């Protein structure tokens, strides 16, 4: 069975994701689609709108055959680390290809850009440092440094987030000497960060979430942009858990963590560096909301995304040593869900997997997976008391979801 891998968050699953799945399967001539999906906290440092279990259901009901969790130590990370962890799981699961959406839509652009950057490594790095010295963030410095070196149309626009991620996926494949074949399909209609609806059927997840929260959690406004299963599962989640997750749900917990921390303790947290601890502590004393807090902390050097990731690590009390004292690749594959076709693939190919498959949490003892457990417990704090413990227990008791 030929498997194509996709690296996703599905926050939530929408029509653009449905297009990507269909196009990926066609481009790879695949029988099976395997998704590596972030857990309850995401790459941009945000809590997922709904839990990983509900997003797994969305994936399976919309055309994915197997859903594996991207561990916390890769999920809430910069693009390079995020990509490395995801690709290592797809490689271990015997995927023949990985297909990602990009603003470019042409895989040749990626290879030409990688080759160009290899040839121009020294001046490129020098340019990056020069721009960082002006006070801009690292992603901005990379984009500016690349623009300064080349304005050729045959290279990628490194100001576009999906181009950047795609580049890192291919670099991860090369670094791991994987046999996975990278493929790309163009993103349709909506840009990744679009906050407003750009077409009649396709919208970014960002704009969908914005509509949900600005509409007091009523999902009617998004009906034309999400699939039927997504619509039903969002309705079900809101009815059962009474809220959708966003950073403001966690502000009081983050503020408490900060206000009872000493600067030395805060410096031990992953991504707290360059004296940021003092700025964080000062802002925590004055801010009345998470948004207000980030506004007070943000500078040109630190992007909103970078600061949100840092805040997730503070919230989960994740220390530098916990995130760096591991291999660059994943050490296990946690199975969140499968269809009957996915189950067939597992039965046929599992013996060839190069990593252990974890389907029951209590049967696998590993320090790395404890980061996922801790993140799930903290995620549950965003819920009302009457359902909080239910979600905490679910992390241990929930078997992989099966959709026949």
C-alpha cells in the first residue's frame, strides 16, 4: 500500500484542508493518507481550538486514514525543529512521499532555493546577522537577507510561511537521508495568516477562528468554509465542553506562573533568554489580559509567534534540559486514530516501522512522552471545572479512535 504523509494541525479542519488531502492523494498516487498532527498546543504557540481527539475525528471523517501525534517537543517549536520531528515520524511509518501546501506550488522552486542557499551559505548567514543587529526578528532577518542576495523569480518567497515550512520539510528529508519523496500543491485562495474571508468557499484557519470568537462561539458564519463533519464536531465540542480554547482561557494560569517565579527560575524555561525574564515579569504585574501582556512584552526582535511559544513553555513549566536532552528525531509514534484502511496499512506495514507505535499510554514508559501528558493536563485547565477532569483522564484512557 502506497502511503502519502501530510503534516497538519487542523485548527480546525476546513475546505482548504480537504482540497490539500485530495490533491496530495492524487499527486502521490497513494492508497493511504497518514497525518502527523500537532497535539493540544500548536507551532505558533497557541492552544488548539478543540482537543487533539476531536481534531483526529475531523481528520478521519474527512479523508485521512491514520493520525499520529507530533510530540510536544517538536510541535511547539520553530519551523526547522517542527519539520524534523514530523518527517522523522513519516519516515519511520514507511511513507513513500510527503505532500505539503505552499504559496509556490512548484517543487522545483524549493530545490533551486536549497541549492542557491548552499552555494551562498556564508554571505547569507552574514546578511542574517547584519539584519538581526538592526533589531528585527530572526524570520524577518532571513527573508531580508535572502532578498538581498537574489531577486530571481525561480527562487522561493521566504516571507511566506508555508514556503518556509516546505523548505524545512525538504531539508529534513535530506538531513535524515530519507527515501521520502517531497511533493507540493498550491494553497488555494486564502493565505495562512488571512484574518478575513477571501473567497466564497476557502478560508484560512486563522479567519475561521477569528469569526468563531468574534461571534461569541457561534459557528454559523463559518458554515460555507468547513466540511460537514467539522461543522458537526465543533457543535458537539461546544455543547459538551462549553468553550473553544484560546489563550485568554489560560491567562490567569500563566500570570500565576510568572508572578510566583524568580528570575533565576524563569531562565531555566525553554526559550527564555537574553534577559527576557525581567521583561516578562514586569509585564505580568501590569497586564490585564494575555493580549495586553504580549503587547507589553513584544519588541521588533521577538515575533508574536515566538513569544506565544515561550508562553506555552512557561505555562507547562517546560525546561531547557527537557527539550534539548533528546535525539533530533522522534523516538516513538503515538497513534491517535485510524480508519479501516489505516488499520489495514498498520497490519501490513507495522513490522517495518523503525519506531515503536504507542496506542495505549500506560504501556509505554518514556520521559519524552511525559511532556505530551503534561501538555494535555495543562490544556484541560482551559475548560470549566465539571469537564476538566474528564479531559485529564482521557489522556490515559482514550484508545485510538476508529472510524469504519
